[in-house]
């Protein structure tokens, strides 16, 4: 254990903080980012990166910290598995260099790549499997970055030290556990999603098949009546139009539920905004969306917020008779998010609904909120509309 210049404890205490940060996340992308940020802060480096290899000589994922989005965009495509990067993926030992540019395996980098000198890297392994390679560059507090290392320059205060290497080794061991757990969690969730999609497919088939069967019978009745009872035939045709609209609503609702992948591509805010636009066009009620200052959240929280909003919107548009539904997503003081779905419908007595055994999806919404580390509140009364609120703490 050593003390920092201001007397604060570093070393094991800092490692403990980093490990706690990693243990808070379950999604692979969140774990990767936390590992990189924790490593850079722990070893006081200017740059950090973590590459997860694919089976084609490249990287399936490559996460960086210390480089702006604009720099990363100008650097260009992800690196290939060669040189120092390849060494980290195919050896068990760490690599600590006073100047990476003087290493024979150094192959240069794109013109927009930041200048790097002292280097520390090691593989993240789970048994015989290499899960990724962790890299750090430019130890802060040592020699000025960009000045070439002098012969034998690897002492204290001049680049990464043996203690840095030891600390990073401890971090890498726990990173392997966190990354393995995240992979297992995502595989489990994929199985759950597959089961959910299968259930939705069956529900969609049953609901739409019933609507189409009724529509066909009603159309046949209208055809039979058109000559002898035009007025009755007209009524039947109105019923055909209503059934067709209901079938279209069922299809739209299923499409919304079957497309959570939009979260990965567009993020929560854009996905919610698009969802509200579709529902506003599809229903008679006026549906609006407003977002204020919300940034990216952990994947589990974004998915839970999306699912709760879908359930609340479904209830408002199908059961409440509302002519206005407002969805808002705002940033909380602690960096989390607050979702509100407010409708002008008939409302209900939550206690009476619970006693009657009808839950209107409330149990599912509460489970989703709780599972994401958040809380759900429901405010409603007969004739007073309904407000659903879900708050999550952020990452």
C-alpha cells in the first residue's frame, strides 16, 4: 500500500474501487467500458484500450478511453491483430515497454492517432481462452509524453512500473470474471428473448387470425345482403373496416414489441421518439414525447424503460379512453433518468384492480423496474387519468 501526494491511500484501495465498479454491470459493452476506464484511472495513464478479438484477424469490439469521439472518428477503422496487439492476444505475460515505438513489432499507426511512448499491456484470460487484451499508454507524472525513452529508462517515475504491472494483473483477473459473467448473462437473456419472441408470435397468430376470420365472415355477410338489404350491408361493411383497423393495431403493437434491437442501434431516446410517432399516427389519441438532458444509460436500464413505456402506452391507448398521452424522459440530479407516461383517460383505483386480480401489466412493470435497480410508482383514480413513473439511478 502506498500513499498519494495528498495523503490519500492508493494501491489496493484503488483496486477495490475499480472492482466494485466492474461488478455493478452485467452487459458486455458496459463491462468493457468500465474495465478500460478503471484501468486508466487506476494506473494514471493518458490512454487505455481493450480489444476483444474476432475469428478473422480483427477485433469484434475495441473500447478506448482518453480519446475524444472526434479523434476516434478520424483514426479510422478498427485495428487488425498484428504487432504488439497480436502479441497481447497470443502470450500469457504482460508487456511493459519504455517506448513502444522502438519495439521491433511496432508497425506505426494512422496519422490521426495520438502520440504514445511508454506502454503496458496484458491479456485478459479465462483459463485457456483469451477474452481480450488490455493496453495502457503514456503514464502521467513520468517523463513528458512524446519524448523518446533513453537507454534503460524504466525506473520509478519514468513510465509504468512493476507495481503498475502488478495492479493491472489483479484488475485483469477480476475483469476476466466480470466479462465471463456478462457473457453468460447476455446468453441467458438471448434465450429469454427467443422464448419471448416465440410467445409473441403465437399471440400474434391467434389474435390476428381471429380478427381476419371475423373480417372474412362479416364481408361474406355484407355480400349476401348488398342486394336485398343495402342498409344492413352498409352496417356490415362498417364492421369490416373496424375489424381491419383492430387487426392493424395488433400488428403494430407486435412490431413494437419485436424490435428492441433498435436500442442497440439508435439508443433509448431515439427509440422512444420513433415509438411515440408511430402510435400517434396509429391511434386517435394525441401521443407526445419530450426528452430533457438524458444521456446513455446502462443497457439493462434502457431496455427496462422501453418495456415499461410500451406497457404503459398500451394500457393508455387500449383501455383508458384517453385522448391525450404524454411521455417524458428527464435526467435526474444523480445522473439517472425519470420516465413519465401520463394519460387523460378514465383512470382506475389501483387497490381495486389488485383485489380483483387484474393487474394491467403493473406487476410486470414493477418487476422490470426492480430488475434494473429502479422503482415504479402508479398514480390513478377513477375519472382522473393515470400517471406511471419509473426512475433509474443511471450507471
